[in-house]
């Protein structure tokens, strides 16, 4: 699972096996180690009706409602998107995506990173998609 944070947007990308695990009800977790601490992040199934996130004790937890998760996991749908209202004003944008095989392996990531990814839709439709260099 990959994590990207930019401003008030949290984006998680999951490989096939991770989508299968979360669809089976098992949380998916990762961590990044620093010299003096650990940043942990996970995706879990919840009984709630909305996608939500919380940050407790250095750990980011994103919760997916089981009903939305199952429909997404079994479909060709790429993303689940939600906006979580913040106290006062503003919102936290949450994006959970299926991770696709890179169209240009080795261009911006290791080829090993493409293992267990979903086929890229542009490759199937013969669209030439390039990352800006």
C-alpha cells in the first residue's frame, strides 16, 4: 500500500493482494521507520456508512464501510473518494485507489513495484499515456 499526503488530501493505492485482503475483512497496514519514531498507516473495514480517517498515537487509520468496499473490490471502478468534514471549517479529502501497472516500467519506479498491480486501463485501450518528466 502506498501513501501520499498533500495538504488536506490523503491518497492510498492498493495492489491486487491488498484489495483482496481488505475485501476479506483483514486490515492492510504499512509503516515508515525514522531514526526516532515510526509513522504507521492502515486501511480497515468498518461498519460505518462513510469513509473516514483518524490519526491516533502516530498512526493514520482510514476506515472503509464494508458495503462500499465490496462493490469497489469486485468492480472495475478505480477509486473510492470521500470528503470528511473537519471541526470548524474545511475538509479532509480521502482517495483510495487500485494501483496500476506502469505503462513505462522503470521510468519512475522499480519494476518490482509493478508486481501484483492491476492492468493499466490505458494499456488496454491503446492510449499512449506518459508521465511528465
